[in-house]
C-alpha cells in the first residue's frame, strides 16, 4: 500500500474521536475518511483536552478553564456538566467511543489525580493516587486503562473497581494507549519502540510490532482492531494488519507526531505534529472495510 500526503492544516491543535471518524482541528470539525472540513465549531472558553462523538451526533469536548474542567457540546458551545471535586484536567485525558465516559489526570490538585467520570453528569466513578501519562476507556465504559510513566499498564474493571490488573511486556515507559470502538482490543505504544496488541477479554499479549523508529508517541486502531497505526517522535508512521508483523505501509513526516487517528475503512489517517499542523494521509485504494 502506497501512502501519500493529502492535505495539511496549519496552526490547528488536533484531537481525534476514539472511533476515528471525526477530528477537531482548531475550531473546525473534519471528516477523517474524506479529509474534508464539515463545519466550524463553537469552541468554549478554556483549553480543549479531549473530544468524542455521541450516538446522537453531538461533538463533546473536555475543557479546562482556570481551576476546573467541564464537558461541553462543541456544536453549540454550551457547557453540559462540570467534573466533580473541582477537577482540573491536564493533557492526559480521553473519552470512550460514544462519549459516555471521560478519564484523565488532574494536575496539581488533590491526593487522587487520576479519575474516571460520567460524561453526562460529571459524577466521579473512579479515583487513584497516580498521575497517568496515557489513558483510555472501553466503549461500554466497563474497562479503564492507564499508564503511569512506567512499563506496565493498569486495568480497572468498573464492575470490580477495587481490583486492579497489571499488564507487563514493554521494556520502556508506556506512552500511548488505544482501545477499539468495539472494545475487544487494546494497543499500547512505548518508549521501547514497540506497539503491543492486547486482547481485552483475556488481557493477554497477542502481538508485538517493531517500529524501528524510536519511541512511539501515538497509536490508533480501526474499530475492529484489524489495522494498527503508530507514530513515532521522529515522525515515522507504521501501519500493520493484525496477524502481520511486517508493516503494511510506512511513511515519514520528518517531524515529531503527538496524535494520530485512522478511519474505519483504514484508508485515511490524520496525524498532529509538534508544530501544530494536522496532516491527512490516504491510500489510493479506498474500497473495502478494514475493521
């Protein structure tokens, strides 16, 4: 598969919805598969930390302003609910697919900086006394995962939140996490230069993908976990098919990548660079569903 650059959007901080369909770039909503701007959004006051699309078609944002954070409807700019306990989210924040749960860390406030909240009410569902570097939540909201600057990954089952599973396998700090929209698979990227694929029902390691490009900064997957995308700090992108450790495609941007997303059909990708550019990438063959 050949990968080619489709378009570049300058001066736009990038956030990708968990299922990979939508990207918020600056104050605009983009369709990832079409690499097309859909509409301008009403950005509320504050710093955007994460975005998600709901089943009803709304675009939600987690916003930090001064000492607090709240969930906002980015299509209208309206604040929907504040997060409990005067939480101030930092950059480690993520919605689940569907936007019903929000997980993140609250920098500098309280003794329990890691939290999971109900995105509709702001109610606290989980709190832990650790600062995560990366977080993710399953679409059903039952499982939450976090990495805390070490090589292991913590897993919380919300039906038994007191019990915590620890996944080990990486040789370096885990820097990024992604759970598929269907909830069956998780990918983890690490400073050790690998991406590891985990099965979320058994919580065992299924595959290891070598990037050969240094530390992994971001990972993303198609909804069913068939395609895995990784971006490195050096700007190298690798795309794999589950079950194949040889990359399906490779591409170099030449600058550090902080965020990435992939469409459901696997033929369109978007990455956010350290210089606040959003770059859309696509493949010539656009038929078929990756899942």
